[in-house]
């Protein structure tokens, strides 16, 4: 569990067991998850709770734990009566969403497609105060393909109106769907850069749900500089999100290419240690990406 001492680890477990969020429920706390046995069976990954307290003073842990658990419970038990109605009435509020596997109740989301190692594409229903991930039964009832098409279309309306750019690296920050716009990357590239095509793909990072950073590949030297810059930005925002702000997604830089439909991790910014190159950039990519850099 990261840098937690045994004392801190025990403290966190006790806070979870005693949380008022579980009032009236029977709960078992495992090493890696929280299992709710009654009044209904739920399983909540331990990761989000750990992330919520990491780096925070222990005096604030109780409030952080309760808030995190309440959001997790709400996300998997929200009133789903709307999902019993016609599909047409849901489509304008359905969104495709990127979600880390770690800490997710993946047993509810067998429909979810892996878009990168450790990252899923799930479908969500948007509410004014929260986002509810659809479970297998709900998706089956309304048809995955129809929901996914609407969910991707709706993402195109969630780009922030303003963004920052520096030497070919574009930083978008805003609502809780910004990271998920990686799922409509061609649209993002065209809107932000004006270029209708990006034949070599992009370098892209989604450190938290409110942030997307990318660079359109066109030159090897520029790609190397952009990779380092994106990795540093991703690490900064990823670590910040462990304390406050939008929930974490990933600290990695990925290669997105139009024909693949998959994000390949290529680099990340790490702490000092073995395998670190230069200013903490760790690279690990496929022969295909290496060949691309050689030909750019």
C-alpha cells in the first residue's frame, strides 16, 4: 500500500470499518477491497480510498475516507429507475468514459472494453451531482452498440472552450469528461489544431478525469521533447489528484493511432531509481513505436 506505515495502514482499515457510510450494512474489509454483504452485495476496490488519504495529514483521514466511500457507494447503488424507461430518453445523457481497472467493481462491468493496459471504456449516465456507471444488466437492456455510439457522440460536446498550447503540446482541463475525450481523439485533434488528419497518431496522457494532454506526431525530435513534457505534466496532475480534484486515471503517456483502437503505453515520469533516464523519464515501448520514431 505505497508508503503507508503499518500503523497508518491499520488506521485506514479501522476508519473504513467504522465509517458511518456503512451504517446498517454488514461489511468485511479485505487487504485490497471492501466487501458489503448486506443489505445487498457490493464490492469496492481499496485503491480509491488509499488515493483519497495519500499525502494528507492523518487528522483529515476520517473525513476523506467517509467522503470517498460515500461517492463510491452512490456510484454503484444510484437510483436506476430512469434506466427502466425508453432508450431514446437516455441517449443525450449517456457518455463513454475512461475508467481505471484498479479500484473498480469490474464484476459489474463485463461489457467494458479494455482500451489500454489497466484502463476500461465504460458507459455512464450523467446526473447533476454525480456520474453513474451502467452495469451489465442495464447495458444489455438498452444495447451496448446504441449506447456506445451515443456516448461517444456526446463526448464531442464536452471539450473545454479554452486550452493551453506550448511547442506542440496541448493541455485541456475542465469538466469531469475531458480525459474521456481521448475516445474521440480525431475530433479533439481537429478542433484544437485545425488539422483534419493525424496519420501517425498522437502522444496523449489522461492523468485525471478533468485533464487531457496531447501532441500530434510529425517529427522525431519534437516527439521526444513532447514525450518528456507530457510525462512531467501527467505526473504532476496525477499526484495532485491523489489529494484533491478530479479522480486519478493514469500517470502514463500513450501512443494513440487511428487504426489501432488501443492506447499503447510508451513512457511515464518516475521518482529517482533504477531504470530512470535523465530527468526521470521511463520509456518502454513496442518495436512498432520505435520504428515510427525512426521514420519520422
